[in-house]
């Protein structure tokens, strides 16, 4: 279920840098959520300079906006740690100043998320129940 999209504006990164970045982001996500890394999907979405206004300027300075999705029931501390570690990774790997990084956590009810055509509430029911019990 863990999905993250990193929207990058202001600079193009070489493919090997992006690949390394996405692998590291996937491992962070899996570690914090305590789930197998094969469940993680990480996307890097580059935007041309003229297609993004940052700080009221187009083109503006390099910036990244990320969105990550978690099933409802994940703790606030997990969500905050994901945001913090993604921000640190973006700054270190993509060379973006921390104040230029924004993020958003999207919480989804298990009965509204599909995995292979089945709802997470059915596929991951036992895991979800265990998290609620904690």
C-alpha cells in the first residue's frame, strides 16, 4: 500500500541519482511502517522549470513537493517520522534546501484502497486489526 510521489521542480537529476533516491525512499518507508519493501511504490515526477512557480517566481528555485499515502490507523509518530526522513533524504540526495521542501500525508480507509483488485480491508484485515489493537 505505501505509495509516495516526489514532484521535483527547478532542476533535472541524472537517472542514477533518481534511482538511488527512490530505492532509499522505499527502504525508509518500509522500515518505518514495518512492512515488506515489495509493497512500496515510489515515483519521481520531474516538472519543467517554466511549469512551476516557487515562491511566486516561475521559474523559481529548486523545490520538491511529496505526497505519501498510508492506511488509516498508522500512528502520528510514524507519519511524522516518514515526513522528516523524506525531507532529509530530499535535501541530501537531490540537493534541495530544506525550506523549499513540502509534504502531505494522505490517510486512506482500508475499505477505500485496492490491492490487486481487492480492498485492503480484506487483503490486510489481520494487520489492520493488530494496529488498531495497539
